[in-house]
C-alpha cells in the first residue's frame, strides 16, 4: 500500500507533537470516581444466592464474582432509621440524633451538624441523587434535598407507615403508593440519573423499600422465584441491580464506578439470617450482620480465576456501614467532616483493593436505642445487657426494659458465628479487656449513652430470684 512520505522536518514536528500529546495525556489526573450505593431494607445475611440462599440472584452474584464479598460486615443498628444515620455519616446513630426509628410525625431527624456522604462530595462538584427510602426525618430541613442530594425520589419512611406517600424532591406525587411498581420506578429513576449525570462525577444512593413488609412485586416477577412473594421481591431487586450495572456500561462509566450492595439490618419474620442467631431488632449477629459486595473494575480485584472466569474474592475482614463515609471520601479525594464529634468508621479501601488483609478497627459497639448491649473486639463478642422482650413481641406490662445479664456472655465469632456457646468462664481476661474498652469508649458519646448504660448496670440482677423473665429464658436456650 502506498504511504505518503513526510519531509524530515514535518516528520519530526509531527512526532514531537505526538510525544507531547501522549505526555500530556499521561499527566492528566484520572477522572473522579463515581459511587453507586445500593441498600436493601430488611435483607437478611442469607437472602442472596452467593451467601447461601436458594433464591436466584445472578446479577448480585455477578457483582461478587467481579469484586469482593465480605463475610463479616455490620450495620450499626438492628433497625431502620438508626442504621441509615450511621451509614450516611460514618458515626454511631447515638452521636447523630437518631437512636430510634423515626415516625412520619417525628419533629426530629438526622442532626444538622452531621454531614452525609452526599454533603461531603458536593463541594467536589458531584451530582447526587437519593432514590428510595429515606427515614431520617420528614421536616424540610431533614429531607434529602437539604442533606446534600440534588434530587430525591422515594418514600420518606417505611412502607408500613402512614400516610403512604411517594415524593419527588419535596413534592408528594402519589398517595397511596402503588407498591407493586415501586422497584420498577426506583430502577427507572436510578438509570435516568446515571444517564443524565454521565460526564460529571456522581453519587447515587439507591435505597430499596423492600424486602420490608408489606411486600409487593410487579407482575413480571410474581410467582417467578417459586419461593413465595418474598423470593419474588428479592429476584426483582436482583433485576434492578442488573439494570443499574447495564446503565453504567451503556453510559461508558462502568470502569470508573464503585458499586456497593448491602442492607440496613437483618430480616423480619420472613427472610434468612443464614447460620446466624437472631433477626431484625436483636443484637445477635442475625440482626446486624449483612451481605456486602463491592465492585470496581480494575480497582477492586477478584483474586482467583478458574477456567478464565473470575471466581470472585471473599474476605473475613470485619467492616461496618460506618466505614463507607471515610472510604468513599478517601477514594474521591474529599476531606472528612469535622465538628460533630469523632468519626467512628475507618477507611477500608486497602481491604477492598486487596492491598491489606485487614484494617484496624476500634471496639465495635452494638446499640439498641440508647442502650449499649454488646461489644466486639477481634473475634470476640461480649453481651452485657438485653431487652426483656424482642422487637416483634407484644410489650410486656410496664413496657420493654433493658436488663443487665446476670453474667456477661462471651462468644468467639470465628468459631461460633451462631453465638451458641458462651465461653466467658474460660476467658475472664478477654471479658475484662472488653469491659475496660467499653468504659473507655462510652464517655466519648453523648451523655445519655453513658447514663443509660450506668442505669442499666445498676438494675438488680434478675438472676437473684432464681428465674429469668420468660422472653429472656427462651432467648438463652
């Protein structure tokens, strides 16, 4: 083939320009990464196929095959509002004004002095949107559009609370909400946002309403799972995950986007906590340990390959939803928030990127309302108090009471994730070390945390009369 020959001077000029252009290209900073955070409501540790479920979840499983799956990932709370407050701020819910579940008539919400992930990213020109359940306050100053999100589309609280409303930004657009089309609507809003935001860095917080009850699925998924309506709902959520991933690819941003999939707390009366003890509303592992999958092509490696197909990577590293704030901030180059007390999360990017097997965490505390009930240190978990009934049980006469355990219960979660074998008597030194850690940490919290703890510990032991309350006796079997 004939090729036109350039004069030597022209050739050198062109070559020099090409080298200069390549050099400039290499020196240009990488585009800021996008973040998609998908949060389910009441999804159990055992509700996803790659965590042992019989429900088909090929898109979520695909995320795990292409990224990393955590076996010990925790929500900071066993119920809705507090868990979301901790996730978005990187601080315990008791630090940010949301120790309990909020109602549609609550006049309080997420502390205005606390910063959300969206508020941290906005100064870096991130486009932001919240789709789905909010549940951090309904007064105007607490709604997503006042907390760093450019746009909002969803139910501002749980789908079993009244009035049943669907909002777009700050306007109610539907009441009552048509639940069987909700996952479809959320998915459409999410993919529309990805398309509109492409070209700018963005943060999408997609907080599904399901599988919180009342359950509902679109006609396309009813009866599809063969495992009842709950299974149908999970399969539709998996479809939604697939649509989001396809949208990232279609808009050319897949290779520059961190996608996270997790849940706010354990399952209600339906769903599976896997091999873990307890469910939503409990401080046992089943109430707070969640599925967690992170995928970022080229940045989060899947460690093994079999037959050329990525088998994914599973880690036993301990992490919590509070770690997402510092991790995302570090990844995106955003300064961490200050002025609202200590940040409780740590940057887990070295684990995600397989640069380290683990990162150091302080003592992890398990709260129920203002009550600190358990603490985890390494493989050890110490229970020190427990309610005299559980979340879905009728309140006893006089109401629920948080009582000190006659003797603290110690479990080795590495050997006993089901918390079946109390070994406190064999490891008194571990018990003492964790108790000392609790005493050191609690004064860093709002005064009500320490006063509530001291008041609980001052209650006379219910073991002195030789009998446990019925609910506690059953829970200790």
